[in-house]
């Protein structure tokens, strides 16, 4: 018999989706923000990014080869995404050796010991960022001020959030437009809000993620801040400025669009995603307003990551035929 | 220094209070249980394989302690020695059961049973057998995707890559029956275990008519009945075009082995009988 | 434009390969094998034995009990055997083998092409004729049509839905039937409306078949209460529950609820034509249109085929199998059953033979689940395929039952969409079969 029939049960065709394609799309969606960072902070950020991605991929390859054993998994590009996100969560003037430590924590502590992609309970990039923030607080919070000439200024500046925490900010006159375009101090990936939103649009168009998590986070932050503002300021203008400030400052947009939406550590159902998003938004604002740290996005995501298994267990999608 | 002492003292107090609460709770909610259950459980092998029909060794231990007559309970993993020890401890009559071994009744190796299609689905016998007949035209034989291997808690059954069939390591097999349940084709049977792992069995479970079986597999039983005619102990029956050797009646005389025209009767650990002339060579098919 | 409310995927429809091919009549085979189980329910009981002479349309097997269907001789000739024969999956089942001699039809069957619009039969008489003709759902589910039309006491049908969706990629048999036999389809629909006493019928067609929609709309002007509804293209809209939801907005509750619980009766478009032939022409179900298609098939066709014709004969007619290894499917690529035995016969539920060749025939390498939730998003029944597959692997049947596994319609959206290429449906289907078995055993005990 020359020809043999091949037998496997239905479905017999497959969509073009693959893990690699999805990860590739996330990388593409992050490129505009990276480009703005290069424009604002200079070529140095590319070095940090390359270092971070290189280390993440290298560590994953080595761990896979010598400890986990089995098929090499770096081709699914997830390590590249982790590396890219980790880099974008660092100040533009971070020493490179800290980047290496971060990559080691992300891959060697937060990801591979659990069995690699798909099994880690916490977002590796955030675990690494939080670890670095606690271990190297000075380096992680000395932010280079953006400079329009494309160079990093010699002195370090406080982030808008840190300034706000210290009570140094005048919300009536703050330059919101500048913040939208990336003219503020912070981790180099989080400053370019417009570029990040462009990436969000791309992810939505490519159906990589759904709107539920980012929108519920942003909406919660805005509502929370507006309510707080309404109680603590006299004019509605100040209150709305306060809300806008909290939306645009720090890592809210980067976190909402790229970190909280990490497939592995976010809920499986749309209802669950909204709960998760509201939780992250609320926790972020609680930490920002009453906590010890000026920024709470990373902590909020980590805390909500730990709730995800519970959400998945109890929040079920609406079954067909069940009451709406 | 003061802070340190204070901290240590606080911790100690908390520890003591917690211990007292735990003790009270443990006393209050103590479940009265026959202490012999624990002892019996310790005597059992602890494999928790479920071969006895209970969810685990503790289940069997409970039943052994509670039931008056334990003749229907048996742990095939522990075997006769273990059961005797348990029965002596409980002062009951030890259940007796002949030693058994799992036997894969399929001889349709890659060579004997031509492949006619390629299975590209999930490598699971249960899924493949729900999809279609399998890679060969025999609807009864071993599929070789190893559901039994996965079910075995004792590493006693493996797929031989050369034949594509499951093979039992009789020394490791405890006759727990997990593989028997896991096999969707019903190929595996628990048979009497002879000394030195000797065995004679029909290595085929095909109920197809002889001509159909022969077309699909050169090693299949065609139900010709020659073996049953030659058997002096009435151990061989033919039903649904298939010979079956009752292992409790078989005496390993080997006469049937020489009669079988397709070699479907398999012999392990025994030398073949000296050849004798056959009166007729025509194979009988139904 | 409407579609069903939850989930769904968009496989490329690949209907271009065969949609322009008008229905051709397949040559009569010399020998046919007619399985006694061509429908859901009990296999029919053979009425003939070896040596009997039969004519086309003569009943050769009688329905066994309520949930079963009659079977008629698709060719005239001599019965040579009533025996076990391998089906498409190589499993042996009872079949009647007939050696063909000529093509002589039984008496009383109207073979003319004249359209008979008038129907003065009562509902019970119509259903009796449909039952006699052995009609079953021809979309692939093969549910006996007379059972579907017998509305249980206390329930009332409000709407008849004719399923012209054909959401399976590649297949075009319903599409060609709608185009070429539109009048018969509409008369059949009117008859079905009478059978379940409703005054409203909707023919649901996806908008990737605009010419069929236009054609049927034009014809429907001559009939009362029949509306042709264009639906947004989305797989699995042809699923009964999905179609009802798309057309009426009502959702059939979880099993054991049936479509009639929301007042709907659904029939496939080809089935409606078969009903027309049975009731108006007294012609039993002995043939159907089968699409033979695939990217590498030389000459794709839509063939009017007598049942019992070997699949291999159809493939030969279309230029033979492509070189190399192929995946041959009874049905379309989303839900079709894979075949290992190409000598097996065409049956009542066989809407197409799809041939996937080369790389298409193979499955991708599975990798780890990344919990992307795409399967949950795609599931039209609102289930969690990733979870069900995991539980099936662990043999956690009880947990699967709690997670509503019985609602699964095995549409394959989860596995189709999975970026990790996991065989989700393989495991989910295994779990569903096991759980259904457990439930049946439990009910039998009660």
C-alpha cells in the first residue's frame, strides 16, 4: 500500500495562531514605546534592553538544557517578552549588572522552577522588578530626567508620583500633555503613554488580548482617583486633574496593557478578568495614596496574580442557555 | 536588648497558648477509631494502587478490621505472606487466592499485523480506540499507546518498541489489575501465575471470523478449534471464533501449542514438545 | 446581521473549490453495502436475506423501535449477504450487500421532475410518510426526522428553522441543493411547517452564500410565512442550538432540554428537499448530494450519490487521491470523522468527503498551555475547554460533570484556536463519552 491514510479525530484544521505569533505580537506592540524611550533617553536604553533580553533568553536556554531537560522552549519568544518588559521597568540609568540580576530572578526564580511557560503563578518580569526595587532601592529609584536633546541629563529626578507623595506637586498647573508624550521621569518603558496606547490598539486589532483587563484597571484607577480628588480638593478642575495625573503617571498604562494581561497569570474568563482588573486598579491607588511606596502597580499586580487561581475556580463563564 | 527579650517572650507565650488550644481542639474533635486499622495499614504494602477495589490501603485496612469474614478481601500486591500476617494479627482466617499475573493477550506485532493507516492523534489507547479501528485492521488487538503503562504503579508493564505491543514484567507485576481496567480493548487478563513465570495462553482476543482475523493479522486466533480437541483437561473453550485457555484448568502440557496453525498460543518459560507428524496441514476456518 | 451569542471561530471557508460545480449524478456502483445503522438510535432490523431480489426504493430494513429509521434499497439487484462489514473507521457493523442489476425502481415512486406544490395531507400523515421514507437529519447528526417532528405532549412548536448555514469549511452540498433545488426546498419547508403546525419558518443562510440567499428570497415570495434570513458567517452556526439562538435569540438550556423547549424545530436544507420527495413523490431516501473536495483534488465535484457507493469510487471520479499520505474525512474538516477504510459506503449523514493532503494532513506539535483563554473565548457553549481537558487527563469525571461537560457539542473551536496546538477536543470528547456513560448507568439504576 503506497498511500496510507492519516487518521486523527476532528477538528482536522487549525487556525494560524501559535504561541510564537502571540508573543511576537506583544513584542511588536512594545516597539513604539521603546522607540519613544530611545528618543527621550538616548541609545543607552537599547543597551539595557538588549542586555535584559539576552540574559533572559540565555538563562531560560541554560535552565531548560541542564535542569528541566526536554525540548528547547526559547523559540516561543516568551523569554524575549519577559526580558523586554523587565528592561522597560527600569530607570534609563540603571547599572547593567542589576539588569543581569533581574533577568536571573525573573527566569531562574519566578518562571522556570515552576515548570516554565504556562505554569508560573506570578508574572516573572514583575517579580524581578519588585525584587530589584527592594534589593537595590537607590539604583531602582534614581530616575534620569528626560532631555529633549536625546541625552540623559546628569542629575537624577524624582518621578511625578514621588513628588506627589511628598506633597510637592501643584495639580492645577501640571503638564499633563507632556506626561502623555513621555516627558516625565520614570522607568524608561512606562513614560510614553501615547506609544503604549498605540501598542494596546495593535494588540486589540490582532486579537492578542481583550479589552477587559486594561480597561477595567484604567477605569478603576480613574474613578478611585476622581473620588479621592473630589473629597480632598475644592474645585472639580483639580479633582479631574488629579485623576488624569494618576492615570498617566507611573506604570499604570504599561502595567494595565502589558503586565497585567500576561496570559499565564491572568484569569481565564471575561468576568474574572474584570474582577482582576478592578482589584489591580484599587490596590494600586490604595498603595499610592496610603502606602509607603509612591507607586503600587507592581505590587497590585503581584497580589492579584495570587488571587487568579481562586478567580478561575469560582468565576465561570456564562454557559450557553443559562440565564443572562 | 530589651526589645529582643520582649520579642522572645512574646513568641514563647503565643506558642504555648496556640499549643494549648490545639490540644483542646484535638481532644474535643478526636475521632474514635479502632487502633488496629493503623496497625493493619502499616502491614499492607502502602502502594495505594486500588487493586483491592478500595480507594487506598487504608480502605482495605478498615474493611479487614471491620468485617468478620475477610475471605473476599485480598491484597494481591502484598500476596499470601502479607495476608497471612494481617489475618494472624486480627485472629481471622487468612484469605487465600492463587497468585496471578497480568497477561497481554495480543501477538499482533508490527511484523505480524500490517499497518494500514497512520494515527496522528493523541497517543492514548482510549482516544484512539474511540476514533477508529486503529493503525491495523484488527479491531481487538493491542494499540500500543501505553494507557496500561501509565496506569501501572509498579513499572511492570512497558511497550516494546520492536513489536509495538505491551509486555508485562512478571517479576514486578503485582496483579493489582490497574492495567486491565485501563485497556480499552480488554486485551489484558489476570491469569494464574506459575512458578518461574511459566505460562501458556492464547495470545489473541479477536472475535472476528477466521478469514477476517487472518487477513488482519498473521498471529491471530482463527477459532479453528484444534487446540480444544487436543486438550485433555477441558481447559480450552471456543467462543465467538476465539479459543480461550482457562488458566485454572490448564496443566501446561503444551499439546495445544503445537496444534495451533497460526502460533496464537504462546508459551513462556517452557521448551516445546518434540515435533510429531501432522496428519493434515489444511487449516480449518469458519 | 445576527449570529449566535457566545464564542465561535472563523476558519477560512474554502468553499471556492467546489461551489461553482453543479450537482452531477454519480454512476451507479456494481455492489453496494448498506449499513443498518445510518442514524442515531437503534440500528434498523433487516427485512431481506441472502438471495432476495430488491428494487430501488424497496424497504430492506425496518426501524427498530421509536428512535430508529427505515432503510431502503438504493439500487436494484440481488442481496448477496447480510453480514458484518468494516465501516469508514474500520469497525465492523451489520450491512446488507446488494449486487446491482440494472436500475429498476419500486412501483408507486414518482420519478418525474415536475414540481408538485399541492399537499392535502394531515400532519400525522406527513410524519408517517417521512418515517416510512427513512428520512434522517442530513447535516451529519442523522437524527431521525420523524422523531424530531413528533412534538411531545404539552410542548408547542412556534417556529420552523431550515438550516442552510453549512458552516463547515469546504462543504457545498447544501449550498448547491439550495441553488438548484430551491423550489423543492420551499415546498418541503411548507410541508414541514404543516407537520409541526407552525405558520412561520426561517431559512437561515450565512452571508458567505449571497447568491443562495438572493435566489431563495426570490422564490420565497411565492410561499406564505417563509423568510430567508442572512446570518453573519461564524462557525459553528450550523449547530442546532447556535442556529436557534442566531435566528430567534432564544437559548436552549443545558441538556436534557431540547430545541422544542424553546419552541423551535430545526431541519437541514437537504433534509427539507428529501421531505418534499418523500411526501410529494413517494420517493424514499436512497441518495444524497455529496461534496468531494480538497485543495489537492484534481476535479472537485458535488455528486448525487446513491447510498452504499464506496467512498473510493467517488474519489476516483474526482481524479483520485493525491500522491502521498492523505487525511480523508467523512464530512468537513471541523467535525468530520476520519476514515481509514475508503471502501466503506456513503451513508445518509455523509454531506461531503474532504481530503487533506501533505502538511495539511498532519497535526502541529503540541506545546505547554499558556492559559491564554482563547479556548474559553471560542467555546460556543460557554465551557472551559482547557479545564475540561485537564480534568479528563486526570480522569476526574465527577469534576467534569460539574463543569457541564454534557453541554459540549464537540464543534472543535477550542482545539482549532489553541495556539499551543493542544489536542483539547481529543480529551474533552473522551471525558464527555465517559461521563455520559456514567450518567446513563446512574439513570439505569434508578
